[in-house]
C-alpha cells in the first residue's frame, strides 16, 4: 500500500552514496534492479536515505529549548508550529517526512532482505551475512524511531495492546499492512536486533555502516525504553567493552571552534543525523536557561557546546561536527544507560562509579571532584540530570520524557510561553503520541491516534 511510502521515486545514488557506482539511471528513469551482493550493499550505503533523516518532531516537541513568539510566528509552514505547542492536529493536510523518511528506510531494508533470497549465499557467505545483519539493523532502528513519535509509550506495567505503527515486513507496497500493537512492534525491533548481532561485523571503516556494537547500543536504548533494566544494563555494558569506542577527553577540544566536535569521533558507534528543522536551527532556538546553568564553570561542555548570542544561548555541540544534529549511537549514551540501570537495580555505588568514569572526561583536567552518593534516589536523580545534559538534540529527550512520565517521581509538565499565551503538556498526555499524517489515514483507512 503506497501510503506507507509516498516519497520513493527514481533515484540516482551517484548524488550521495558511499558506493557511487551501484546505480545508474536508465533512460526511462527506472531503478536498476539490484542483483548482486555489491548492489544490495549499495542500497544500504545510500547515506541520504539510510543515515540522514531521524524523525525530528519529537525533538521539536521537547523541553531543552524554546523560541520567541516572533521566531515561531514567522515560520512558513504549520507543522513545526503545531508540534511546538503540542496542537491536536500537527500536519494538517501535509505529508510528514518523519513518517515517509522512516518507511523509506524500511522499504530499502526489505528490498535488500528479499534480494538476498535470490542470491546464492555460497558466493560470499561473509558478505551475505553482513548485508543481512545491516538490513535488519536499519529496519529495527527505523521501527524504533517511528514508535517514539507515532506510537503510545511502552509501559511494562500494561499489556501494551494499544495501536502502534504498521510493521511493514515486505517491499511489496500493494500488500495491506494494518497497525500492530505496541507489544508486537517492540518484539519485532528486539528480534531483528538479536538476529543482527550474530551477522554484523566487529568493525567497519565506515561508521555509517552498523557493526555489532551498534546493535548492542540500540538494544540498550530499546530495553531502557521498555523499562527492562536488566537487559539494558547487559547490552550497554557489551557496547562499552568494545575498545574501538572511547570516551573523548574534552580537554583536547577547541572549545572556541564553530563546531568543536568532529564527525566520526572516537565516541561515535553509528552515524545518523536528525531531520532538518527550521525551528531547531541555531538562528531560532534558545537553550533552556535552567539547563544551561546546570553546567558548572569547569565543565568544558559549557563553553564547547554552547554559543552566546546577545543574552541568548544556542547549541553547537553536535557530534556530526556541523549544523546537522547527530542522532546516531555513541558510547557516552551507553555509559549513562549503564549508570541509570545500575541505580534502578539498587547498585548505587556501581552506578556512581560508572557516572564518575564518564564525567571526568568532560571537566577541566584536575578539577573534577568524584561524586560520593549513597542514597539511591539521589543517585538516580543526578544520573537522569546528567543524561539530559549530555544527550541534547539527538532525538532522545522526547523518548526519555515519555518513559520517565510513567513514574510519578520523574514525571514533568512542559510549558510554552508565546506572547503571554501559555501552552501546557501534562505527563502521559495523549499528545505525547503524534497524529499519523492525514494523507496516510485517507489512503489506508488505518485508525488515527487519539489526541487531546
């Protein structure tokens, strides 16, 4: 059914692929049918499809920044304006790149998985396995990201039988696919990742290609979202134990640089970037003042990641080393996930030791005083604060708000102030699940998400 993938059209991979020779444009503009392992790898190497559009509307809706009324009011389109104030209708009659871009990744991944069934594995069993592992990883990552935007949060205390996203497991767009349950979607994500672990290579020179550590890191993020702290701890620790990925000593950064972080730095496990957003651009967004003040003066992130523009603060700390926001997987997140899981399991000393291991790399040499905390609630509170401070503009904060709202002790009400008019988003509001674009509803007949 074409509603799941509206954007797919004739494409020349020569524009931006890591493997520029894989596709040529035929005179009739139709795609060349991939028939070899190199062809299939070429599909997965199409960076601008597979790595360059993590959904951004969760980040737009989150609380690490704000915009002035004038900057908000001058936006030309309604979708970002609506998302910013958590309106009942977000997209009006427009399509959504958050939806289409993610299902485009799924479409490519399914094409590759089906293409593999037509190729003799014996031709190159190692490459065959790696391609299958990568396709499963890409598909699971896309399902996960869609679930954070268009699906109710996973709640371990419930049956999770609410409508979630459609699980498209075939490239045939004429096969009808209905909305699966939250439980089924997460089961599919975990299943794909567990299979991929045994297929992915230990290392690849291209960080835009997933490896075993990427599957571990994504499983850790997924299990944390599911409040499965045992498994989240297990897989975050597995990712950390890869010596290939090391925490950066922030003392080595040029904090005065326009973009102090370098792309593919030693912390990056898997490269991805957030979809472009006018509202999140440095010319519009202003960092929440309380968040900015939480960075101590000897915390290098305070100067390396933020820029003062008059009385306002903007963010410049993307791990992409550019105006694009990094939204991939990195080892710093794994340390914070590990610390949180240890704290939730009552292993307070181990949790704080893990946090100290991480934080010492962020402070000026010789100035960091290791934390000594024995109270479990205080430890968890500090770890969650540090998680927010570290993972800005990565497409993670919205996920965290949704899961933390399930616990009254960590729930938070969000506010927007636009020219004196106050907008409010209460914990566990239906508006934490964005509406499915209207064109999808009209073409498919699937039920719409409930909004307030």
